[in-house]
């Protein structure tokens, strides 16, 4: 109910006017208050910032001057002849050489802020001081607190440390020193160090302070150097302040719930950080009050505007309440049910419609791709085609359309180099590239109906003529440059309407099949007028395959390869239609796989994962190389097998069956011929040939009968007796089962046929004889 009322209020013009005025006035008041507060804050920052930065810089100059003077003394000492003489002296000569150097140290240590000057020797760990003279060992020195960190001189050219004086006459916490150390280098190595101890209190007494601010000094390691007593803030909160201000010249920070303006500067001599903190509470008290009053005024104006809207619209809902009472008089609560119940229902319906619309928009590319696949496979009728086209292709015209097929060259070889997931990613990338390249000039739909290819449906955008061939070339080149995939492209004739897409697809496939003769990476446009390739095939097309298989069976690899080369050369010479060549080669490879499986031989590597696309995506020269390689592998496997005892046994059985076809021999007679049991013979024969003895004998008889039907004028009954059948009807029944025709019809068709496909020549006959 509340949501319904809010929608009504926002759709009313008077309500919108009141709301805009209320929001505008409130926003203006808020902006004035915040702007005034910001400007005053900025002006205050400027006024406080400048003197604090200047004061910090003065203090930096004070400390820098003191340390620079001490550093200059340390550098001079590191090169002074007396100091170098002491550093280079042997342990026995140390005391004698130290006398001269000590006089020089005492002369330099007369400044009021210099507590002591010492020369530390690393080789024999002796020390020379202006206060207590020469000491042969660091540990024996009256004051040697520096011993724990002086070795750092070998890594850093300058060290500055805050420490307590622990020498004679000192009391705990009485005297603090700031020690500056410089290395003494001899022959490129740090042989010792000059240590100048400055009085802490004397040094920092020269700093200038401001009564309303706090000043702090930190060293490079983040340790507090100054002040040493009566810190006004906890160390943990000061660490948070250092993180907040980082390297900024100033920042606003909070310590203990109080606001401060923090200013800082850095010393380029010591690297120290000088920080000042100025409390802001009293300075900003009045301006905060003014800011809060402005914000309160803004909230009051908003409340007044909302009250005006409520008062204005109080009467607007009275008619709705009245209607609700009239429709549902039994309800006691006038503000419940009725018309208000329609609002969530309508809202749900609108929400569901929007969700389904979004899903439809997201699914549209997939729906178009599925529609294209159904078109080229002729899976839908004409009426459904037009209906789905109107739903899925809003903005497209009824025609014309262009269609091209893009196929991956050597698909089997390409797919073997990638895992299935990687193949899917690459094909997805190919589809995206097709859209990216084509959509600049074309309306585009891409489908992937087969493993090796993409089908791309195009319609010129804006109805203007486009260069389809140039775009296809550009697409193929992009696939090679970006994805390293070589592709061939076939383009069908222009389809006048959506129902002609299937025909254009067949034409594109035909154009693509020319890859067999023309090689890879070509774009071929189908031309109905072109009749370059022969549609028919003759007996020679089957003869070379039969002879090749016969050569394989006798393990003659050279002969098999020779027949392959002759068959491929004849195919190229005659220019047989590529689709017929593909079917013929696929049948040959299937036969080779059957032979390998029947004999239990290893499948050649080229056929390990054989599919139809292996042949259709290759060109003729590579197919010839593949067949020759397969012939060599199978010949070796058959040759090794021919030496086995089982093979020789089966060949003996086959010869026996061929010589006794005319007799009524059975399985027991065949087993007796080799003096073996029927079960053993059946098992061995099935393992070697892949078929049973009975089926093999029956095929021998029927094949012999076919020869007699073609080459002799014997009657059917006589032929039946010559192939072992005493009953003519039994012979005819078996013949029809195997050949799907009767012996008489087979003889008639053989004599009337002019083609050479019924009976191959002997295996030593030439191809040229059969093709004439």
C-alpha cells in the first residue's frame, strides 16, 4: 500500500513541483553551509600553515647547521695525517701514534655543544678519545656504549645515533648524546670511524618553539628524538599520525579525540622528520556551530516540504478508499485489499515480462545459430522457417543473403595438437572473430554444424553492395595471423530468400571441396556454369583400391604404394568430383580399419582417431602420403602375422575350402583336414578372419557362383552343383540373402551393364586397361 501511494505521489505534477522546490531549497542551504565551512577552514589552514612551516624550517636549519659543522669536522679528521697514521699503525705502535692525534682531537672538541671526539680503529679494536685518550680495547674504554652499532659504518657513510652517556661521573639518565659517525677509508676499505658526540640538551636548546603548538623530531628509523620527557600524546597514536601524514607537508589528524593540524618537514642532512601539531578545537568551534545550524535548517525545510505534500495529497486517496469500500464492503480496514491487491500482481507480471525479455535478448545469438543449422540440414518446413525468421531476425530483410563455409585445413592434425577444452576455446575465438570482422559491413549469424567448419550467414547492412570475397580473404588471413589456424572458405551463390539457404550451403560445400585439388587457404566462389570436375567414376576407380588391399594382404608394401600413387594420379588426371573422391577414400579407410580390427593388428597412427573430416579437410598430395604411410605400417604388421602358426593354419583351411567347393563339405570335414577339433578350428578361424568358417565358405561359394554366372552359359542348377549345393532352391535362397537378388537377375544385369564395376581385373592388370 505504501509503495502504491508513493508511486501515485511521484506521478502527480503538483507533488513533483513541491518535491523539487523542497529538494532545491534544502540542497542550496546545505551547499551554502558546507561551502562556508570549507572556505573558512581553508583560510584558517593557510594562516596557520605558513608560520608553522617557517618555524619548522628554522629549526631544521638550526639542527642542520650543528650537524653539518660536526660532519665537516668528522670528514676533516678522517683525512688528517695524524688520524690516518694512527689508523694504519700496528698494535705495538698505536700508543706512540695516538699522542699526536689526541692533541688534534682535543683542539677540535672545545666547542660547547661537542661532548667528545673519538677515533675508533676496527683492525685491533682500539679507540682514541679527546676525553680519556688511547685505550687498546673497546671494552676497556671508560665509555663504549657505541660498540654495538659502530660496525654499521661499513654499510652506511654516515650514522647519527641518540644514546646515553655512561662514562665517568655520569648518572643514569643524566646526560644524553647525539653521536655522529663518519668512516675512515684506507685503500678502499673502511678501517675505522670518527665519532663526534654532541650534547643533546645543548643542541635542542637552540630550537625555537611556539606556545600553541607541539614540536617533535623523529630519526630515519621512526624513533622519537625530541622531546625526551613529558610527551603530551601516547606513542601509539603518534605512530598513527605519522602514517596518516606520510610525506605530505600538512594534514588534519585526530589524537585522543581532538583535531590537530600537523605540519612536517625533513632534514636533508640528517634525514630527520620535524613535526608540529596545532590544536584546532577552539579555532573551529564557532564555524562548526554555524555549519550545523545550516544543516539543521536544511532538514527543517525537507520536513516542511514533506508535510506539504502529505497535506495536499491527503484528499487524493479518499476516492480510492471509497471505491475499495464499495467493491469490498465486508472488509473492515478500508486501506487493505481491493485495488491495492492489484499492484503487487501487476508488478509481478511486469517483472516476469522484463526477465523473459532479457533472457530472449541474451539467447538471441544462440537461437539464430540453431535456426541456421536447422536451415542447412533441412530440419524445418517452409512455414516454420518464415515464422522463426520473423521472430529471430528483427531488422533483417527477406533477402538476398550470402552464405560461406569456413573449414579448418587438416582438421584431424590440428585437433590432435590441442585438448578438447582448448579446441572449444579456439573455435569460440573463431566465431568471435567472424562476428568482429563481418559485422562492420554485414548483418551476421555464425553456426558450427560440424567439427571442422563454421557456417556464416550474411546480409549487407543498409542494402548496399559489399565485397564478400575481399571480406572472406580478410577473415581467413586474420585466423592465420591471430590464431595460427589455416582455413579454406567456400562461398555459395546468393540466396534470394531464406528458404534458399540450404541450396546455397550445398554450393558452398561444393566450392570448399575444391581444396582437394587446389590446396589450402583458398577462398573459392561456387559457379553453376563451371563444370571443371567429372561427376562419374569407372571401374578403374575401384580397381586400384582392390589391388592395394590385395598387396597389403600379401605384405607387399612397394606394390601397395605403387597402386596408391597410380590411383591418386589417375584421380587427379580425370578430375573426379571431390565429394565422390571423399566417399571412395572414406570407404577405403573404413576397409583398412576393418582389416586391422579383424586381424588384431595395431591401428596405423594416422587412423587412431579417424573421422570423415580427416579426408574432407586434406588436399590430394597429403592424402597420398597418408595412404602410403598406412600401407607401410600394415604391410609390416601383416608380414609379421603371416609367419604365425595360426595364420598358416587358416590359410591351409581356406585353400582346402577353395579346392573342394563343389563337394558337400562341412565344418567337421574341414577340421579333420588339419587333424583338429571342431571347436578349436572355429575359434582360431574366427580370431584370424573375423568371421565363422560357415560364413566364409558360403561367401566363397557365392563368389564362385557369380563368376560362373558372368563367364559361362551353365544353367542355374548346374552352377549350384559346382559350388556345393545339391538343391537348386537352397542355392537360390542363399544367393538372394547375400547378393539381394536372384542368380538369374544377377546374370542379366551383368550382361546388360556397360560399366566395369562388377568384376575387377586380375591384380597384375594395369589401370590404363580398365579406364579405356
